[in-house]
C-alpha cells in the first residue's frame, strides 16, 4: 500500500526515510519517504515523537505541499508475522521509496541500518543516520508523514475493531490494550507473533525431589 504526491522535479534529490509503529502490538508499520526542496517553511520540524499530535497535524499538510515528493509505504500485520518486524519495516520503506514520483539520487535512513536491496527494489546509494529524525530535516519530515498517516489509520481501525482502544494508544502495548487482548482475544489487526498477543506457555513446575 502506498500514497504519493509530487510538486517539483529537481535533477538531484536526497530522500529522508523513517518509520512509525514498529514497536506496536497492533496495526501496520508505516514508512515515510520525503524529498525536501532547498528552501522550505516548516516551523518546528523535528522528530515526530517530540511533537504533539496537534503540531504533527499542522505540519502534515505543509510537508505535502512543499515537498519535492513524498510517499508512505505500509506493511500489514499478516506480513509482519510472516517475515518479522524488521523485514516488514524494510519492505514498507522500499514501497515508500519506489512510490516517490521523483527518483531519489540518495537515501538517508533513520536508525542504524540501510534498506536491503531485496526490499528496496532499486539501486540507490544510501546511508543510515542514528538520531536522523531529529537532525536531518528530510528524515524529520518523513517521520511526521509516517506517524500522522498511521495515527489517522489507527483511529479508523479503532472504529472498525471496537473495544481495544486502538484509536487512543495507536496499537502500543499499554495496560488497557493488554487487558483488552486478554478479554476479547486478538483481532485481525493484531500481530500474532508479538509478546502480549501470542499465547504464552504455562510455566512448568519442577518435579519434587522428595
């Protein structure tokens, strides 16, 4: 799944890449990709986790309007369970990059890993940047895109699967969420291989030596 928009067409473009929802128990992992122009007006742009939801909602349309190109890529729970969360994150990132209407000449990925070729599907030079979501504007923009897109999606999923509070905790493993899973069982949006969702084996008792 991907969603794209373009506004300008530079000859050389560096795309920032970041993800949202990797540590959740429910919902997809969403990757954002963004190419910013040389000049832009995005006051307060930084790591999405350091911004309020209201501030992210303000920046979201501004980023889409001013970006050279932007896209999001999604990996759903079934795929996450099948290939594991790290590989699913790479797949979501690859989808976001391939969905960009302007081909990037270089990728900068938040974290400590680059995107494997099999997931990226393109031959593009890339580098990882630890803490890049707070230091590289294009990554910060990608972070806001991914987080805001995912939060909006989780609110809709909360309406489709009531009782879990997905629209409040966005799928993270809060106490309320864990208790709802125990009470209701997992829904189709839960990651069945994650602790807190998958059934845990009962602890084995040691045989008495007497």
